[in-house]
């Protein structure tokens, strides 16, 4: 569901809604997902209330990128797992339900608990790939 006003994650960051907090610094907050795919499923959230990743400032992007590996390592150690997925959804059709940027860290247990892979892919069309890669490069200049 799309939402108006502060996101539920802003309310959590501000302490107005309880959570199982695992990490906080000036720019980043992390806590357990309330509906986990597996035990230890953690959400890493910039305090900046950007709705989707491409709108996030460089400062917050750097801050979240810097701590994601560290939090992932702590999740692995705490859960006794060795494998995990990082998931990041943008837009309702891309399975985003809370419109405040967040990265899921989802431990994958040996018994199968964690994320399963329902996605379909097909071999690249190289002609189309060359065109899209060129367009992406132009937009990155
Ligand atoms: P997404 O579908 O990528 O937007 O994921 C949103 C995630 O936020 C879901 O996995 C929810 O279970 C989680 N979530 C929603 N409300 C809360 C809450 N109050 N505390 C912790 N996690 C939440």
C-alpha cells in the first residue's frame, strides 16, 4: 500500500513505533523485519526518507553501503548461517510495500529457510543488450 506522511520506518527510526533494533548511526538504522522470511531477517534503512533507491542522496548511499557488509556479517554470526540474500525492492510492481528505502538481509539456513528464487530469466538478446548498455553508459556520464 502506498502511503502519505511519514513512512512506518520513519516512525520506527524516531522511536514512535517499537522494533528490535540491531544498529544505528547518524544516517542509518537497522532492525528485525516483523514478518521475516527466516529468523534474523534484518532491514537496513537510511534515516533519509527517500522512497526509492534512485532518489537516495550520495551521503546516505555511501553510509548504507559502508555498513551493509558489517551488518550482514553480524547477522550471519548471530544466526549461525553462512549464506544470505540482500533484497531491495523499488516500486509497487517490484514488490515494494513500504515506501522508504530499505535493504533486506535474509539469512539462508541449511534447512531451506530464507528466500526462495521464483524469478524467471531468459538468455540475453545481444542486439538489445548492446543498445541498453550504451544508453545506461550515456546516462552515467
Ligand atoms: P518491501 O516489500 O521490500 O517494501 O518490504 C517491507 C518489509 O517491511 C516487509 O518485509 C515487512 O514485513 C516489513 N515491515 C513492515 N512493517 C514493519 C514493522 N513495523 N516492523 C518491522 N518490519 C516491518
